[in-house]
C-alpha cells in the first residue's frame, strides 16, 4: 500500500523530487570530477597569481578544494611548492580546452545545427531534409560530447594524482609519464587540427 500511496503523490512533491534528483546528480563523483577538470586552467592561473602576490593561503585553499585533497595528513605545502604545482598544472589546464571545445562543438554543431548551418542540406550528413541533417549531427555530437566528458574526468584524475605530491603523498612515475604523453598527444592533435583548417 505504501508503494501505491507514494505513486499518487501531488505534482509539487514530484517536482521537488526532480529537483532533489538533479541536485543529487550534480553531487556525484563523476560530475564533480568533470567540473574540476573544466576548472583546472582558471584555478591554475589564479593559484599562480595568488602565490605571486603573496597570498599562498588562497592558493592552498583552492588546490585543496579542486583536487579533493587537503591537509588531512597535516601537510601544508609552502609557497614554493604551491607555485611549482601551479606552473606544472597550467599546461594540463590548457589540455582541458580540447574536451571543453568538444562540448562547445556539440552545442553549436549538434544541438543548434540548423541555426548554425542553414540549408540546403543536400550534401550534409542525414540530408536532404533539415530533420535528418539535424539528427545525424546531433547523434555524432552526442558521442563527441560523451568522449569530451570522459576526457575531462581523466584529466582531473591525472591532476589529482599529481597534486598528491603537493600534499606530501607519493606520486610515482606513471602520472608524470601520463602527463607528458597527454601533453604531446594534445599538441599533435591541435597541430593536425590547425593544419586542416
């Protein structure tokens, strides 16, 4: 009976439930990590600037929030370590611009395709109709957006491993190697893309 009664709740209750569901989704580890990955470049630049103007406590607080680490082990990185980590994180933050660009392309070339690319669609994917062209570009864009979110998640995980050294944890060799390979791969991708234009 309780199940049946809960199924007949008022519309305001179901609206509140939907709001709670959206809030719970935003608190999931995956979404938090994607958001942290997207924030890596501005936080890196702000942390370097904060240390440069003599505010290492602000940089320490920002890094603690972004990397979901902190002073749990009692380690408080000094200004030199904060500055060094910030300078190393800036290139990784620049790399996040690639998946952020993928998300932007999904919105522009997937969601709003007919507005960005007016017809005729005789040679477009899914053409010649507007609906077919839009569905084709939306579908491809959806896959691209999913890959972009996965890349932001991976870049945040990589940064969290690197940031462990700032908080007194052992980093190991693989995060450093993975960062170097990621930066090289990103540079090659950007170079190939700019030469294609």
